[in-house]
C-alpha cells in the first residue's frame, strides 16, 4: 500500500500538509527547462514568456511621447500635459483555478480527487513563489468560490492554501459554481497571465472548455484533470464499492448499477475532454489520485 502524504489522511485537507508540499516543488518544470509542449500560432517561448507591461510612473509630457499614453486626469488637475510610463512586467501573474466540488469527492486507493487537487495546487503554488512570479486564482466548491488577486511570494501563496483548506470540506447543493468561476476567470486573467485549471474530466465538459478557450485568447492556459483508478474498474464490478467523502469516517457504498453508470459517464467525459482540448490547443495532463504527486513528475510542468 502506498504511504499517505506527510501530515495527511487522504480525505481531508490541512494547512500543515499543504505547507509540506514545498519539499517537492523542484519536481515542477517549466517549458524552458526542457518540457515538451506545442507552440500554437501567436505564442512565443522565452525565459520571460507572456510578460506584459505594468505602470511605472507619471511624468511631464515630452516631445516624442505617444499621445495615447497621456494621463488625462493628471493633465486636467495640473493644467500641464503628463504621460504615463510603463515598464516590462517582471513578475508574471499566475492564476490557479481549483475545483473542490462534489464531483471530485471520490477516492479509491490513496487520496480523494479533491485532496489531490489541493495538493497539486499547493505544489504549483510553491513552484510559482520560488520562481518569483505573482500567485492568485479562484478556489471553489459546490456552493461558493473565493477569488484571490495575484500577489508576490507568501502574500500570494498563504491565502491560496488557506482557501483550499477552508472550502474543501464544505458541502452544498450543486449549482453553477464551476461555470461562474470560469466566467470570473475571463475577467481576472490579464494579458500575459498563466492560467492553470485543476478539475476532473467532468469539469471539462464542452461548455466549460468553451469558456476556457476564451481565456486562452489573452492568456496561456494549462489544464490538469484529476482521475481515480476506480473509474476504469467500475464497469467490471460485481459488488458494492466503498466511496470515501470529506469529513466522514465511514465510507458510503455504491451499488453495481450506480458504479457502472458512473464509469460510463466518466469515460465519455474523459474522451470528450481529450478530444476538445486537442482541438482548442489546450495542454492537458492527467493526474491520478491513486498515486503520490512525486511519482507523476513527468506530468508536472507549467
């Protein structure tokens, strides 16, 4: 049997276990470290990939300045023309959009999918912080989502980890939480941002991928689909299966018919997600909840 992650029980999330993900952050690679990736039309690959421009200061207008950068508010207030100066943005905004909803509350061998999603988000967060970029994003469950503005270093990482712990155990009636989170992501992702989406194949349905495709118009997008070995075994089950849920010590039981229906739904969703992600040129990696992240290092790149 595989060992549980340090400080974790496989069912719930704690801040202590997410902080411990720091020890594996060097496993995460970036494209300029040799990870293979497809460069689609209009994208470029560099050590400062996707950097935009950020505001630096306002100064008096000088001959030759672009009139499009004139700060009309300062000009009106002072009575003299002033222009805005911009500089290359050195810290890239990275947004993690993490799905902790009930569709992720299944785990058969090591972790719940939602727990693995939290671990993956924490690991990527540590990587982002170590590389000097700004970290923010959206964490959501079935009832609500939390938006986190990109911030530097621990000011960006700790709120993300706390949001993962806070929203993970909460149960609520299923609604449009995921759709709303993806809608908000279109507004939060600035040009040049890196957007990492962590869900499972059921969260990569055609409507969701259409929203994600729109994000890709002005940001780089990376998809991670959390899966569980049980989905591939369900079609052949002949007896009830135990399903563990957050905050519950005893498992729930899924009968044969329910297991086979769930397996069929999952297989269709996974095949469709793979097909559409290729069609939309969205890099997609599978992360199993049945294996420790450090055993899946080949999939860990952003």
